[in-house]
């Protein structure tokens, strides 16, 4: 078998270049942590109140919006939220932590879905399904004191695997 020289050098140089390209491709595909973090999304921004969020799940982002910051202070306001599930939701729990100056000040937990309880539209959904919710939410917040707050929200299934995770920043001037 004869090997011909070409403009790029000999056969070994071409083989080495192909192997290097393959190695780079494998690194890009299998090491998502090398990519940049999720962007910070603006939920709302008005004169004195700003709310932002960033997904804290390293492999999935989600969409969330409301019509205006001032509506959060009413008893009920409308939201829009969407995501594609990476996990089944037979059981779903919610953890919320209010963080001020790096310290958890308030922790809240609630079971949202149980195996035989379909309280919410997303209960019982399976991996790969698309969840879209547009409608009312009641938080019971009537006032947000001045300052900057961090709120960590985590949804996890019955196997304690993350379904969704977000870190919110709330600025009230």
C-alpha cells in the first residue's frame, strides 16, 4: 500500500489532526459544564421593583413571566410558565428559602403532588412532556420591604431528583 504526500504533510499528520478534532468534539458534547451558565431572566422591572431569575439546574432552563411587578402585591396575579420535563412527576415537593446577606432567613416546604392526588395540572406528567401553565397564582404578599432579597426555589420529585430550580433576585428600592 502506498501513501502519497499531500499539501498537509504525510499520512500521520492527517490522522493526528482527525483524532484531535474527534477529541474536541467529544469534549464539547459530553462536558456541558464547560459551557456558559444560564442567562439571568427579567421577570419584571418597574419603577421601584425588579425581579430576576436564573436557573440553578446545570442542564435545563425554563420560562417564566408575569404582566407587571405591581400585580404581585395584589392577592392574585397571572403568570406564564413553561418547561420540558426531564423527570417524571408522580410526587413533587417544593422548597423555598429566603436568603438575606448570605443567610437563610426563612425556609418553606410543601408537597405539591402525591401519587394518587392530581391537585395541579403537572401532577402525573412524565419525562419529555411539555408543561405550560398560564393562569392565576396567589402568594399572599401585600408588601415587599425595601432592600435586595434572594429567593431559592427548588422542585424535586419522589426520588429527590431536581425537576426545576431557580434563584430569584428581588430588588425593592
